[in-house]
């Protein structure tokens, strides 16, 4: 792993996983030039204003689900992939397509089925004749993964071989086919969905792939009032028009801004303490973790906690991370990284509930 002092520039996105954190400095503010600070503070104000506009546009088509929307935007600007867990019919696909339209990003939906092949995701090479030379040549036809936002719908319904086709794109922002490497468009994010109830005929995601997702976001049923409004809106002939808020290039610049947000020592220590406390072999792990968890979150969880907290701070107009930012995003960041033992599963325990208990034990 690189030293935490390394900051990944946008030109290196395709070479490595962008999960390292910014330099940790004493106090709440890093030592940067006055001109850079002013420029960054102006950009923070711009993103905070854009955040409100994006939410306003999304709410034209999505009723309720504000927590889900907020976590989705944090993942977007933190450059993190997200796994949505919820029963069908909760507007997960509509949410992602609406976000793509608002931000002028390309969008593709892939329906994962048992017969889906890796080439159906990444693309394939076809042999065709060159009309000028008469020779036969291979031409690469891009798959649906070549989009800014990719929705992997019901990702656990396809075999592991096909699931793994997403791994390289999620890690390196490129795909390899026929011995040739093809770059993906930036920004690039994968949003996957799972049905938490129906498990027959599914293939659980391996831990290595789960760890690639920054968040697991639980999508709940709407309230009664929200459901009534959903019925009124979806059964009418009115489809609200959306306004464009940001350009793809500006999103890339704001993603870089997130990485320049300073994180104080005590904030980093808190994030690391939370992640380490999920590991049953750690001396400081609470008793309920040792009794229920087989394996806890790895170091990538600590890095994602800080990156997500930085994005949350900026979206709320702050150029400094607080422990409250870390705590607010602990559940979606940690819950899918906890592997429960058989006893915990038999008792019906949920990893997200264990993370909530952990927040009451591990204090800043």
C-alpha cells in the first residue's frame, strides 16, 4: 500500500484503486497556500449550492428516500461504488437514472441473470472485413459497462465468473478484452442492487467484491404519506423535466477537491478505531463483536470512512471533517464488511445493528 501522504491525481485513476486518504496534519486545517485555500473554499461553496440543486431535481421524481439520496451523493463525490439492498419497486433504478440525467452523465442498466456472460458486460471483439483493404480485422464492440453510471441490477443473480467481470472496471477503470485494454469514461461508478428476501437461485457476492463497494445502502419502504404521493405522481401523465446541474468535467474536479479536504488526527484515529473494533481478534473489540463476528472490516474500510466523511463535509459546506461525519457514515461503510458467524445468523442478528451498537461503545 502507498503511504497515506500520496494523493491520487485524476491521471492515475486507471492505474490504482483510489482509496488512500489525504495527509494527516495536526489541527483541523492543513497547511496550504492562501490562494489554494481561497480557491478550494469557493469550490466548497459551489458544491454545497450544487448539492441543494441536485436534491431539488431528484425530488421532482423521487418521493422520500432522503437518506438514500444523501448517501448516494456522498458516494458519487467520494468516487465510491455503492450496493443498494432493498425489495423490488423502491425506485432504485429511477433514482440512478434521474441522477445521471441531472448531472448530464451517461447511464446504462445491466440486468444480471444466470445466463449473463462476461462479454455481455465488458464487450466483445467481432471479425469483420475491411472494405478498403479486403482484409479481415477484429473490431471491439463496447459493452454496457462503458458508461459514467452503471446499474448492475440484481447483481447476485449471476454466477461468480460474470460478477468478476466488474472487478477490473471497479478497480482500474478499464476493461481488457481480446488482449487489449480499453479505458472507461470518467467519472465512472457502479451502483448494484440486491433483493434481501429472495435468495433462491442467487450467488452471494464474494468478500473481495463486496469490499470494492464503498457503501451498502439499505433502501426502506416509504412512509404512508410518501406512498400516497408516489401513487398520485406515477399514475398521472405528468413527467417532470429536470435541469442540468453539473458537467462531467466539473464532477471530476470536485472529486479531486474532496481528497484535498484536511482530516485532523483525532478524526482519522476515530475512523481507524471503528474499523479495528469490528475485528474479533483485536484486543479492544467489544464482547458482542467477538461473540457474533467471524471476520471484521479491513483497512480499506478506514480509508473509505475518511473519504466519505470528507465528501459529506463538503456537501454540507465545510472544508474540514468532523467525527460526526465519520459516525454518520459508519453503518453504510462497515455493515457489508462484517461476516457474521453461524450463531449470529441463527439468532437473526444484522451486521448494521452491530455497527450501531459499536457507535455507542467507540467514542471519539
